[in-house]
């Protein structure tokens, strides 16, 4: 799992280099090895996870996606968790908790996150999404690109 989370972080670093928020996600096939899609953050509405889930849902059948895993650098927000749910991606692995990001960014106009864990979002649904995370041993590595980024980005 850690290897794929680091791969998602490499996608986040590419998003950052392209001038976007440093979030990244990958979709891994049921073999737990093959990366099917990768997506960096685009903007405050087109998050890495929700964009990836929409692309996957348009390309792959739901019964196949149910056996896939979405790996992402940070715990998905409410929008991204909902999109994963509706896309039928059955498994999630995230590196750092959304609360950790909220503590870093505060009331930042470009990251007005909810303090609502994805497990709570999934628990309200009718599909048993399997969730793994956070991974404290990766937290410093995953937070590193965010520290300078959010300091330099606009503030409310």
C-alpha cells in the first residue's frame, strides 16, 4: 500500500509543478499492481479523486471498478467520497487524514474543507466501501509539498 501512496504523491508533485494544488490519486486494478489511471488536482472543484472517479466510471464497468482501489494522498473530502461511492470503486487507501490538512490550511479560500471523515460519508450509504488510512509513517512526506504551497496561496 505504501508504494502506491508514494506513487499518488508523485502525481501530486506533478500537479504542483503544473501550478495546481498538490493532491494526487491513482486507480489500481484488482491485481493490486496495475495502475489504470492517475489524476492530479485541477482546481478547487475538480479534485484529483473526484475527477479520477468520473473518468473511471466513464471507461470501466461498475462491477470491475468495485474490485479496484483508489489510492490518494489525503483522505477524500465529502465531494470526492460521494463521487467514489457513485462510481462504484469499492476500496480506498489514503495517506493522511483530512483533519491533518484542515489543521494546516485552516479557513483557506482555496481549501474550504469539511471536517467530516470519509468513513462517516460511506457509512451513510448502502455500499460497503473498504477504507484503509491514514498511514502516519507517510504523513511528513505527504505534507511536505503542502506546507509551502498553502503559505503562498491566497488566503481568505
